[in-house]
């Protein structure tokens, strides 16, 4: 939706954007690029899968930039705090006379973003297309408010924990219920050999097993799509890793495409993501389960938490020698599966 809306907007401009130093934030490559062919592009993304798409186009992405730009195009997310933190940071990097464009789907907070962005910038032009709202403005903004929003990019502690997080990271406000329930079980187990945490986010589950009294792991490997989350995990697990014999690895990857590893794992732990409820196939979570099976040793175990409505049982049957339900509570179910 973002890409279609942006293409429409660029085609509709009375005066096309002049060739310039242009920053794309959270953007995936698409046909709108034909309107930016003469621009010098810098692309910022936190997601490994999006980074791979740009790599296929011959563009190496960044996770941050301190440069200034003539044009900044921001693909907004569903997270309101992430959006204002991003705008607060990068509006200050827009050159005098530059152009700012934000695109957001209506269903993921367009009305909220409009309220927020009009507090920062007064001269905003708004259009709609492809169920998205497009905001275009110059760099004339409330500098005090931009500074306040920019401070939201600083790491913060999750309430009730010592764990660090950032806006836009999964479950940034609090530990999600599914992970909490799984953690209660993981904290009672004995950990040894090599362990993989698929979709590790900011490392909560790994933090739990590192803190157990029966922890004799040689390797703990975290795999995460979001670079910010992985950065937080490095901070969080440095505090947690009391056993210096445990080697911790961090991999910024799309788990649905690859799980790089040197040796098969004894155990996999995960709270896999899933697509919106409209996706009746639930292929994302199923792919995580198949990947877990592919990297486990014979006899290795998988600990999995999922929403009650997600139909993962057949995938477990198809990919594991056995599985059993450990717990059902608060809308979640926890499985132990053996390879």
C-alpha cells in the first residue's frame, strides 16, 4: 500500500521532485523508484528481509544516518511512538527548502499521525490513495518538539524489568503474555549444549534461560529480523550472561529464508510472529516451526508458544517425532516437540 500511494503522489506532483540527495526510511523497493531514478538514494531499514530486497537492487542499506538530505520519504509504521521518534530525528536532517513526505495506511494510524505531525509542522499538504494518507511538508518545524520526539529514540527500560528496548521493537511497552508464560516453563529446565532463539526480539527468552541455576550452555544463538531489537538484546544479555563459558551469537536475518549455524542445535526456543488474522494459512509461524526442525539434532527439542487459535499442531506432527501440550492459559498454548 505504501508503495502504490507513493507512486501516485509522485506522479501527481505539479512540480516533480528535483534530483537530490534523498533518504528513504522503512521503504521497500517498488515501481515508485522510476520517479527517483535521478536521485542519490540512501535507504534506512531495520528489517533484514527489506535490506535483502534492496541488496538485490544493488543498494546497501543503513540502520541510521547523520547526513542531511534534500528529500526524506518516510514509510510510517503501525507504532505511533516509533513514527514520532523517527520524524523527530530526521526532520532535523532535512536541508533548508527540502521536502518531507510521510505515507501511512489508514488502518494503522493515519488519523493519529495527522494529529501528531500537524503539531510539529504547520504547512502540510495531505492526499489519499490506496487506503493510505500521504503528508508532504517543508522543513519548517517546531524545533523544541522535534528535540523532544528525538529523545524517544534513546533506549529505555521495560517497566518492571532491567531489559532495554526501543520504539518499534516487538512488545516494547511490556513483556508480552505469551513470552511470560513460556518463560515460566523455561526457567525450570536444564540448559546445555547449543541453543537457538528464533525471533529473539530484545532477548527476553534468552535472558531467562541464561539466568537459570542449571545453565551449562556452550552456545546461545539469537536470530532476529529487527536490527534494533538485536542491538537491545546485546545490551540485555551482556548483563545476564553470568556463565562466561557460554558463547552468545547474534544474527540479523530473516528466519523464514535462512538460519545460519555451524552445528545442529540441542534446543530451539521461540515465540514466533504471525501474520494478520486475515491470513488463514498462518504460513509465517509454520515456517518458523519447519526451520526449527531443520536445525535441531536428532532427539533435539523445541519449546514453542503460540496463540490458541493458531493451527500449528499438524505442522508439528509433520516435522517432529513427537510433541505434547505443556500448558494452555490466557489465550496461549505451549508445546514441547522432539525431533
